[in-house]
């Protein structure tokens, strides 16, 4: 059993109305920070979209390989999905005043899929033997395991949430 902390004789106790104002100020600051984060994420998404359109036009005009262009566009679309999920998370935090784990699991799963895409695209450029191939296969296996773990965690969170609602 712990005792309540008592103010030291040198420090005057904080008045209840003063502590309430401090708390309200901190809450307002937190809302402001989340708002700024949301705006910066929206700006980042716009830049990614503009960069993707520019790179797609450049690839078409330079007759780049269709597979590489497709992989690049898919990579960027997944990045935009990550940003969108983070914006959703910020919006959810602002609305409910609590941080939930589910959006972060979705972001992690999208990021793993994105990395798997990049790793498999690297198979085309590497020789079929040696340490580079071993490292790529090891990374691909670990990413597959991580994707399975994140998907399982997401399913468990959703099942638990469905039971509590």
C-alpha cells in the first residue's frame, strides 16, 4: 500500500484550479501537436503522389521496363497507404483521446508487404548464387514470418474488440 505523496514544506501545494488549468493547457498542446502531425502527413502524401506521377511519366517517356515501373508505382501506392493509415490514427486519437494498437499493426503489415515487394524486385538484378542471394532469401523469410505475426496479432485484436463490443 503506498501513501499519497505529500508536498514538501518548502513547496506550496498546487491549487486545484491551477492544476486544472495546467492540465487543460497540456491537453490543448497535445491536440495542437496531433493537428500539426496530421497536416504534415497530408503534405507528405501530396508530395508522394506528385513524385509518383512525375516518376511514372518519366518512366513512360524513357521506355523504362514495365516490371520496374510497376514495382515502383506499387511501392509508392503502399507508401501512400501507410501515410493514410497514420492520418487515420491521428484522427482517431484526436476523436477518442486514446491510442489504439490496431492502426499501428496495419501500418506495420503494409510496411512489411512493401519491403517484401522491394526484396523480390531485387532478385532480378542479383546473381543466382552467393552471399547476396542467401541474405535476400533470409530477409524474405524473416519478412514472411513478420507478416504472419502481424496478421495474427491484428486478427486477435479484432476478435478481442468484437467480443468486448
